[in-house]
C-alpha cells in the first residue's frame, strides 16, 4: 500500500521513459500526479489555463513540452492531443466546480459546468482514438 510516508524511491520505475500528459498539470492534483510520474521516470507534457504556474511547473519537472489553453475548448484540446505523436498515459483533471448562492444561481452556467465535467474526459479519450 502506498501512503504519504512511502518514499518515492521505493515505488520503482514503472513509468520509465513513458510519456504522461497531464491536462490541468500546473497546480493541485494534476501537478502532484505529474511530480509522481516524473519521479518514476516518466517524461511529462503539461497543459493548464494559466501560463504563469504552468511555466513554473514545466521548468520544475523538466517537461517535454507545455501549452497554456482552456481544455474545455474542445477543438484546441483535440489539436493539442493530435500533435503528440506518441503518448502512454493521460490524466484529465476537471476545472473547478460552479458555485453560486441560490439567489444568484445561473442555470446556464450550471449546465455548462455539468457538461464540462462529464464531457471533458470523454472527449479527451475520443481525441486519443486517432483511428476514429
């Protein structure tokens, strides 16, 4: 079992020389996953919306490449993934949820948020199926 006290060096190199794409890889779970993948020998490619923390993360992880864009722009996401000739793993982290007081709750914004959280991982997977 792996827990917070497990040294990274004991995890082996199961990702050695594999390419890991992390969509939303500049902060939070995405960045921590990219760090772990890199510690296990993976080469990482990062995307995120905000270019400043993305560039910082890319430098820290010696990323193969990085690109700042909103992954909910599905055409841009498709182009980005299609430009990667070979990859082994993809992690999609969702954008933050929509919050609003009930008096200000916007149904259209909520609908878009639900669609994004449901469709982003599905679309990313479909874009990876280059034969389709």
